[in-house]
């Protein structure tokens, strides 16, 4: 079953071979930190995640089309740190 078939099966309450994993993209500062901690710059964050979780990664055979639609808030929040406590940040973005 490919990613598209798996996604459709899950949306239509069918029986996918496994549940699709669709995490959101990391913030730029987070991605930079991951690179500093060992994520190769030649890999996408998604490839690295699948490797760490030991989930087989089957890259798409064709490029994903850009539909020109943004699902982010408009206008976007300016990223700002709301709180920093014990090495953890609460960020509005």
C-alpha cells in the first residue's frame, strides 16, 4: 500500500496497512538544533523521524504538487518567547 492509498483508507474509515504519520513541520530554530544534534542536512526532518521511530519510509515517487494554499493563520503571529523556564521555551508562533 503506498502513502496515498494508506491516507485514503484512513480517511474513509477503511483498513490501512498502518496508520499514516503526518506530523507538522518543526520551527526553524528546532530544525537547526536537530542538525546540531546529528540530523544530517541531507535528510529531511521527516526522514530522520521515521528512522528514529523505526517506521519504513517510502519516499513519494513524484513530487508533491504545490496548490498555492496556505493553511497557516493569516496574518501569522510574530514568533516570540512567552516564557523560558528550566531550559524550556513557551513560544507563540
